[in-house]
C-alpha cells in the first residue's frame, strides 16, 4: 500500500516535497520509484532509489529533483526544486515489481 502526500499548487521556480508512506512489504529491501501522469497520457517514470542508496532520474528532472528514503519509517520522498509548468502531473510512488498504486498526489505548477 502506498499513501502519497505533499503535492499542491506552486509557482514556476518553486519547490515541493512529496512523501510516500509504504506498507505491506519489506521497504528496506525494496527498489522504490516515483512516476507521474498527466490525464490522457501514459504514466512516466521519474526516479528510482535502490536500497544501497544509488539513484537514477529521467533526464527532464535531473539536477532539480532528489529522491530519498527513510527506511526506519518506510517512507519515500521526492524533493522537487525549480519546478516548471511541464512538471504538472499526478505523482505516484511504487515498489519496483509491484502492480499496486496509491491514490497519487497532484502537483500543479502555474502562475
């Protein structure tokens, strides 16, 4: 199960931090991912964090977004800086290999 929070409306150039509380599996051993989706479009992979700490990002968010995790509390984060209107989407977290999704959290970047 995934419960995302922290989204909202922000102006271009602003920042937001998303949280994802995960449960029902061994979080400390899980490869965790963030995805985003605009209505009518395919869901897009955003970032991945391995248990050992390695991180990977899609090119459009590199140097602006940072994925992190708190293994003690089973929580995944996405720090988003220098936000652009093109980042507007619903954001979802997921354990790699899982077929479940949370309710997502809307991020809107607009004046």
